[in-house]
C-alpha cells in the first residue's frame, strides 16, 4: 500500500509539472492554432532564471537572506518569459497565423537558437539549483514520505490553474479570448482587438512556461535541453484533453503523468514513454477530438 501511495504521489507530481507546462500550450494552441516548438525553451529560460537569481543572492546578500531567492525567482521568471513571448509573437508568430507548418518550422528554428544561446552563456554542462531550506526534507504520513518541494510544486500548479481559470472565465479579457478562439471574424466585428488578444495570450502562455521552469529547477540539473524532456508530454496532454479546453488539459496531464510513473515501475523509462505514446495514439484513433471539445460553427467548419 505504501508503494502504491508513493507511486501515485510521484505520478501526480509529474502530472502537475506537465500540466503547468501544457497550460500555456492549451491557451496558445487553442486560441491561435500556432504550434510553438520553442515552448520548451521558455521552460528552460525560466529554469535558468531561477539559477541566476540564486547566484545573485549568493553573491550580494547575507547567508540568512539567501533562501528567499526562490520567492523572487518565481515572479522574475514569469516576467522575463512573458516579455520574451511578447517579442516573439510580435516579430515572428504574428506573421504566420493560419500557416501551421510555417509556424512550426519557424519556432523550431528559434528553439535551436535559444538552446545554443543557453550553451554559450551557461556552458554545455548542467547547473544545479539548491532548494531553499523551507523546501528541504519531507512530510511523513503512515510511512509514506512526501517531499516538500514536490508538495510546493503541486500547490503552485493549483494556484496557477485557479488563476488561469479566473482569468479565462471571470474576466472581460477571458471572454475576449474565448470569443476569438471560437469565432475570430465575428469577435473582430464586435470590436475585439484580436491582435492584442493574440499577443497577451501568447505572452501569458510563455510566462506559465517560465513558472514551469522554476518548478523543474528544484528537481534536477538544468541544461539547454531541459524543456525538451517535458514538451512532448505537454503536447500530448493538450491533444488528449481536447484543444483549447482547460479541464481537458488537467485530465490529460494527470493521466499521462500517472500512467508514465506506473508503467515505469514495471518496465523502464524508455519503454514507459513508448507505452504512454501508444495509448494516446490508440485513444485518438477512436476519439480524434480529444476528451473534451468546443462546439462552435467556426470550429466545426
């Protein structure tokens, strides 16, 4: 029983990281139909921003204040990736709307550039982030140990999910986003500035990827390809749940995370990934629209 609970917790932890990474993809791909292959590099940038913040605190602040670096790194990583996302949208992505293959190739090229830039700045070897004291150790219940850093990541994901839910379903901006997603020409006729909505939505997705990078930084070494380890699962979670559906992204991420951990317990990491991919492919053959769908005339066409 203890092994099952521990495995389930690890699956939820992995699912939460996939969810945080795929939240940005869900609203970006769902709204603009842009396949952003550079999304993983925004995760990498968020992780490196955590490392840079740690080094600045270690160099300029007394030892008693160094544990606060992570609290500062979270909004800093979001802000930096939000701004970089806005620049990318304005300079590149905005010119490729409606051209999915072109946007895929362009953002893939940008991802390679960002990876090489990270290697040039930080080196080819991975760097490590030391978890602050308040995230060290774990909570033991009935013989099962739950690490504080993974519990913190779960809490962060829930907070981000609640924030995105409120933004999308309780604000005027969220109504504009959903209007543009469901019927762009009609939304424009109603006076909605779709260019502004596109830019802010893409930037928001990039900022959420930066927060995901902060979470990943607590779990292992950071290098130029750290985002690539999660981006495939994130795309699968978005497609499995239903493009543009927040609830579907939650269910898809949880399912992929849990099934990956359980399969890995009985096989290996590589075989587990193949099993999960096969299951997703079989499911999409039966239900290509995903678990949840959006009904509108624009999407039906």
